């Protein structure tokens, strides 16, 4: 194919079972076995990453490690080595940055704009090889004319996949795929679409937007365009300040001790304050998340007009939310706290107005 056909060329790189493969770099004896990186099963740990040997047994990310062990009693569980994961991520991103504008999505995922390259397909193959040779870590790559299709392509032939979707073939490529392949379609939306006989991207692409609006609302038109392979988003070199920062803690046993809860809440608020200060951000909203023993989950928040980044003030607001929505006969499984409506620098809050309602 002539390089002139690539008016816009975007590569999406996704590291294969990244946490697992980072572990295997330092522990090669753990290769080719059912392995997960995750928390301890006796402490309600969950799977963060699973080897492909484990995936063949039905083990998936976000699954409780206790359930994973039931599926595979010989499963090996190891903790995440975050410093090593960040180190390897930095190496991968440094390689990608050599080839074009880079948008890092997470520690193991990124977009690269190859539109200015003379032969994007050849460069994409070179990038895949360079990552494997320089880091010894496997990856999958997708190349297309949009971020949407490039991401779908990188997931098309995992692990160590290399999928190129030439310009003009986007709609045909995604047509037979399930609607869940489209960015923005989660389990509930997929169920709503299936209830209307729409299970593939091709069926969604051909749907009547006015009919879809009746049960999907304003997002109907956007989803139809995505199913047609249309996505005009650009690679964003600077992602800007975070929209929110949060912390969650799942207790090993359900808790209704106010001292234990207060201690954990303070610890998380202190961590949030440090993150805000490090990034020179202030928050206008504090969010509390509570999950009861029966898995019922509530989220409450308070907003203030002037931003805060101070530990004591975040604790104060979070505590107000906690004590307003909890009684000691309620056992808590998960406690979470977060801050949102973040802006850079600015005027800090000097006092509170607790008459504000929940936003």
C-alpha cells in the first residue's frame, strides 16, 4: 500500500500481561505456569494481571484471588513490584517517544502518532520489535487511521499481535466484532443493545439513531459513529491535570469499629493531600465511597467554592460525609475517599461552608 494512503496514522501499543511479564523478567522460573499478580486470597485480594496460562483456565483481571485459586489450586500468586513496573514502563515509553508524538494512557498502554512517518506500517513493525528486543517484554500493536480502531486492532490478535487496518477498511474491520469492542460500551449498554437485537458493531453501525435515543439517550449518535469506525480524537501529548484522585481500601474483615474506620480514612486523606501538593493541584470536591457487607455501595460528595490541598481540611470534609451516612450497626467492607474538580494552583480554602448540599 502506498504511504500516501495514510493521511492519519495512529499506533496503539498494549503490553501483554504486563505485570506478570515484569515479574517473569526477574523470576524466569515462573514462566509458562498459571500465575497472577494480585492480592492475598485471605485478605480479599483481587487479580491485577494474569498469565495467559491462567487465562486459559478462566482466570481474569479483577477476579478475587480466592476464586482464582478455586479455578486453579496450583495457581501461583505474587504481589506487584511497583517500582519495577514503573521502571519497565518508563523504558517502553522512552522507546515509543522516539517515533512520534506520544500519549501515555497507563503504565502499559500508549498511542503514538505516526502520521508524519513516510511508511507508518514499517515503523509500527519496527516499534514492536524494538520494544521486545530492548525490554524483553512482549507487546501487541494496532495501526489504524484513528485511536478507536487502533486500540481495537491491538487487542485483535493478542498476545504479541500485530494488526494493521488500512485506511478505508475501518468499518469492515470492526463490523463482525461484538459491540463491547467499542470504546464507551460497557456491560449494561451492551445488554440494552442486545435487547434490541444489536449484538455486533455492524448492526450498531446500521441502527436508526432516533430509535436508539429512546433507550440510550444522547450517546446513541456517538456510539453509531464509533461502530462505523469514525473517531476524530487526536493523540494528546499533554493530558493535562488529573480529573480526580482517589484511594480505596477493602478490609480483610467487615468493620464497624469507628476508630479503625477513622484511622483508615485519615491515612487515605493524607495520601490524597500529598498527591495534590506534589502536582500543584487544589480540589473543589471531596468524595466518599462506602460499601456495606452485602455489597451495597453508596457514593456521597461535598463541593466547596475555593480549592483545598490540605490534609486536615480534606479529612474534615470526608469525616462529615462519613458520619452523615454511617451508623455503628453497619459493617463496612470497603472505604474509599477521593477528590475531584481539580485545578492547578489557585487560591486555597481558608474556611468551610458546610451548608452546601451534596452535589
